[in-house]
């Protein structure tokens, strides 16, 4: 079996979602939390060790990563250390980067909040449970690849739920 790996990379807590490329269903969702008191090198080693432990069970055919953005110079440099690590670990695999807006647009719309995207995902996948935002972000990146590559048919709507989105706007839709 071959798998799609999707990442939301971070030095603090990297989200991972792995999908079976034959069934197009999620098979493993996790996150790798590191100790903020440890050096960058030790934290990178921990991330690499955890990824290695999953690679034998879930051999990657494609890797998708949420593209980083620059906010604060030092924080951006630290995140790119993790990007370098993952590119190294999957050097022989196709890696596709998606900007956050593209991920959101594939699932519902480009200006959606992370919370709203998660609501949409949870309505389509009621059995999937996320421990944190990093896992749901990674899942969204993998879902984006599946949608954009025509592997799944996707309806941009909530299924059987009432929802709200945004910080100030409130909308209710009954489906």
C-alpha cells in the first residue's frame, strides 16, 4: 500500500495526517510535540525519530505540506528548519506545497477561518477526532491534495449541522 502524508510543520507541534491512496481515507492522524526547553537540534531529532517510526508502516508516495509564510524573522527561520528536515526525510518522494488560502479554498473558501475549515472537515468525517489544531490543519492539507487531484468528490458545505464562522460575522445554514 502507498500513502499520502500531509504535514502542518512546526518546531513546537507538527501535525501529520496520513491517507491511504487506494481508499482515499485517513488511516493515521497524530502530532509530534517537542519540549520548548530543548535545543533546536534535539527537537529536530525528536521530530525525525517520530517520523521514521511511521515511515515503515505507512510508506509515502506523495507528501503535502502547508507552505510557510513569513511573520517574524526568527520564528520563520525556526519553522524552515523543520521544512528542511522533512524535505530531507522524504527526498525521494514527490513533495507538494500548498499555501493556506489554497487549502481553505479547496475545502470551503479561501477566507475561511481555521475553525470553520475544521468544522467542515468534521462534518464530512464524523469519525475523525483531532487532538489539536495542528492535526486538523495537516488533515486539511491532505484533503486539499485529494480534491485537487480528483481522487475524491467534494461538496463545499457542512453536512447536517448548524455553523458559525469568523470573528464577528455569524451565519446559520441548515442543510
